[in-house]
């Protein structure tokens, strides 16, 4: 049987699937894929914010050993085996090793909400939106992949979530959000506290799977940013309540 399927990261914490048994090699591999960033993502490592590219993760041997219920030496041997088998690339670090999943698209195909077909135009608009957000929010991110942790890290998820909405809106034909107002920022911060950036992104993907929210509902109504910012709407999206245009 060929093809791919999406699995929620919550599989590792589900009470009915919990186990005190050590991971199998297959489970350890699926864990690595599930931990990899699906888009450029910032993570704090050793007091610094590091940008992980799509298909990358950064963890220590100790952290992986704890989650897999393996010894550190067994994790080290397994990582070496994956590297020699060209399944991953590894860059050792002081606090954590940077792991890149080779052929990540094979295991986690793009959901096509990061860039529209015009490519250059979308990239330019995202840069413009980012510059505007940085000016409005009174912060800037210097060039490079590493910046000092601090107040910037607190603001970035909100800016990224706002940008992700407009990327998805452009791809799905939804109304674009022209401005991140103070009220929208406050609501977005609340939703991110409740569900995190992964939950927000999952809701955007759920819209793609709902003809109702994309406007095929007899009224022409389409989901917009303010709809997403409502607690009940976001909860219902994450829980799959709008799937298959059944609402």
C-alpha cells in the first residue's frame, strides 16, 4: 500500500496509547518525523533562538532517550545508523544536535499553504507584511538564523500566526487581513495561549478540507481572520467540526 497519511502529534500523549514499553525503531523514526518543523520555526536552545528549517529538529541525546525509554548509548547508535543510511543528516551541538530529515517531503508532503503559485509575488507580499508587523509591534529580527532570546520571542508567534493566515487565505481564496489591530493581536495571543502555533496551523489546514468555510455554502460566506479568532470557531476547526462541509 502506497501513499501518505497525517497523524496528530498528540498520538504520543493519548491515554489509550500510552505505554511504558521502550520505543521500537519504527516508533523512534516516526517520533523524529513528528518532531521536525513543518515550516521554518524558531526554538530556544541554550538560551538562544535558533531557526529550524522545514524537516529539521533539535534535541539532546538525553531528551530522546527519555522519550523513547532507551539508553543514551542506544539512541546514539540509532542516530548513527540513520545517518549512515542517509535517512538523516546530523550536526552536533553543545546543548542539542541538529537533525535534518532527508527526503522530508516523502514523509510529510507540503499542504501548499505556504506559497501561492505566483511565488515571487507571494514572497514579496510576505516580506512587506513582515516589515509592517515589525514596525507596528516595535521589534526587529536581525539577519541570520540565531538571535538572543527575549521579548522578540514573545512577539514572534503572533506575527507568524497572522502571516500564516494570510498565506492560507491567499491560497484558499479567503479574505485577506490587511492589519493586525490591537484587538486582533489581543485575541490572537489568547488563542495561541490556548492552542499554540501548531493548533492555529492545524485550523488553517482544516479550512482547506471544508467547502463550507471556503464559500461553497449557498450564501458565498467565507471564513476570515475574525471568524478564526473566535474561541468557539477555532475549537470547532481543530476538532474537525467543519470537515466535509457538513455544517
